């Protein structure tokens, strides 16, 4: 397309003209280069060190189509060896929501292609796509089923069940109510392409919010599978290793490694905390019971399973942050504070944070396939790390409960420190003598270790050990302190009520 006077015309050019256009871009005579599939093979447009144009490339991916290998070929034109800097990839989608269906196909196939060719799914997409861009994952299938339930209940604003069924031709109910076999995700996405732009926006917005909630929940609970991950810390030291399986034919071993991980604590400074006040909706809080400080900032709302919207806020703390609903905040002990009181509480907490924090990892390494079904099913994340001695380890991370049972050392061998760390992690349940049980719960937006199953005659003794009690919903509940004193309190409890079984529970 060329301009001739006041009009545009189509001009046929020889193949050599394409070479001249690419050379003009490389020589910094032209700032923009547009190429199609024809120019996506055998050409190089990267910021080569020997080229005159070594500026940052911003690669916009328009109309990706369905072929993942063709997308990789095109993206590879601007990301090659001997370059001054890698490009920024920008997949483009318009406000027509169903267009993301094509990007989703590319994202899924790139992940599959990376798993086949490299053994790592993230190498296929090169970090180009986010987890929620794959609309055909099991998170998306769960979100779609939840969307169907909301449509049947009439909870999707702007689209009734009858309107949905008439527009898509998909039936969600029969004479017995909602159908057992609901339309699959691929059928739903393909039918979206035939809807009006307005209806696409309504359905896809609700679907995206449900999908984001599923992915965010999996990431927050630590069960989201992103393939092979590299752990980084100040120090990794193997403190124990033992063989838990030996292959009878080859003699290859499956080893359970206990690794001490040391991380440098980087608490949020007072100045960084006060920077959040740039948002007029932010507030400084101090807990009137514990004296802790926090910054409250707005957070995205959460859609519950019944379709109701839960308004939430985010509490920023020196070493952590978490979300809480407005209803929980109204019932909590968090109170708005003046800047001076907040600064005093915040600075005191930061001063108490140690320079390093040690934790224990349990990694199953070596030959894994023969015992794969014995490994925990809640997460199949694979990690790699390098110890201080230079040993490279790759394997599955398991909970302290699984490690204690697999190594057959007896559940009573759990030290108070290990038991406390396992409980705070949230995936371990300790069954004690006299039908007592310890597990992590969430109360008023904070994690606590709760002791349940106690009798009335045990209360005074447990209080002398250091447990504290609260009446919540007219019921007395007892908790182990979550601060530095918790290990000592837990040691007294385990000394009098020994551990009988170490159990696991799936992360919420």
C-alpha cells in the first residue's frame, strides 16, 4: 500500500524489495518493520550487535492464528543470539472478547510444544502468556462449570439462562434440573464467536473473573503448577538424606533429602509503607490487641460460588500481605491510627525481624516414576536448586508429614520446631493423644494454629502451657501462639500429649 497524491494504491513489488525493506530497518533508516508468515522464516530482525539499529525491539503479535509452530517462527525473528537486548513481546487483542480464544489456543499449544521439545513447558511460551491466558486449562474448566451454575441461578447480570441458551444453542438444564454432562470448554469458546459483541463482553467478563479467582487461589495456596521452578536463597545445606526406594533391576535410588534453606528477610520499610498513602483510599491501621501495624489498600472483589460479590481489602504488613473481606475487618481489632502511632508500631516490628530466616525443605529426588503414585497428589510441582557444596538437585517437594511417614522414622520423631513449621505451612495435621488435634486455621484474616478436641478439664492445664483462648461464634477455641513463643508452647503440648499420627490435607 503506497500513497499517490491524495489516495492510496496497491503497488506490486519484486521479491528483492522485501530484502531492501529489512535492510533499511536493520540500518536504522526505518523505525517500523511489518512482516507476515512469508517473512517469518529464515530472516533476522533482532538487535544484532553488528547492526546499526540496536534499539529495543517491541514485537507486536497480530492475528496469531492457530499454528503454534508458526507463532514460534515469527517470534524467533526478533529474539536470537548475538543481540544487544531481547525484545518485548506484545500479543494484541481487540475489545472483541472472543478474539482471546485464538490467543488461548496459541498459549496452550506453546506450552505443549515446550513440554515435548524442551521438557519444560515455560520454555515454549517463553513467558509470553499468563496462566489465565490459557482458556482450556483445568482451572478454566472449573470456572466454566461455575459460570453455568450462575447462569442457571440467574446470577449473571445482563444475561439470563434463556438468553444464553437461545444465543448459543447450548442446553444447560433438563427435566431433572441442571444437566450432568454440560457443554465442554471448547464448545463454549467456539459458540462465543457467534454472539453479539455486547453479549460476548457480558459472558466473557464473568468467565474471566471466575478464572482469575481460580488461578489466584491456586497461586496463593502454593498448588499452581508452573512446571520446573528454580529455588533461590542465600544458602541450601543438605542435612539428611536417605533412600526410600531402590529399583530392583537397575539399583537406581529414590532419595528423600532434608535441606535447610536460609533466606534473607527483606521487610518493608516505613517509607515504603507510607508510599501507599498516595492512594486516597489507603488507610493506616494498628491492631488494638496485638499492637501490630498494617496498611489497608483496596483489593479486587471476589465472586463467591453462589454468585455473590465479596468486597475485599488488602493488608500490607512488614513481612507479608493478605486479603480480608470488609465484613471480617468490621469484626476485627484493626483500628485506624495516626501517622505517629503507626510509625512507632511499624518501626518496632521491622526492628524485631531477624536478618535471616531458616526453614526446612523436603525434596524427593532421584528416580521418581516408580513411586509417582505414592507422592502427594495436591501438587506436582518440580523444583531444582544448587546447594552450597555445588550439588545440583531436582525433584518433587513434599510436606513434613509425608517425609515423616515415608522415612518410617516414627511420627514421634518430629521435633517441636519441625512440627511448628509444618503446621504453619498449612498442609499438615497432627493427631495427638487423648483425641486432640492440631491444624492451621484462618481467623480474622490471620493464620493460627488451633488445638481442637480438648475437654473442659484440660483448659486450665493448656492455658498454663501458654495456649490462649477466644470465644468465636459462642464457642471456646484454643490456639498456639504464632509468634516466636509458639515453638516453646508447642513443645510443652507435645511432651504431655505425644503425636500419634501425622496427616496431610489438601491446600485450600
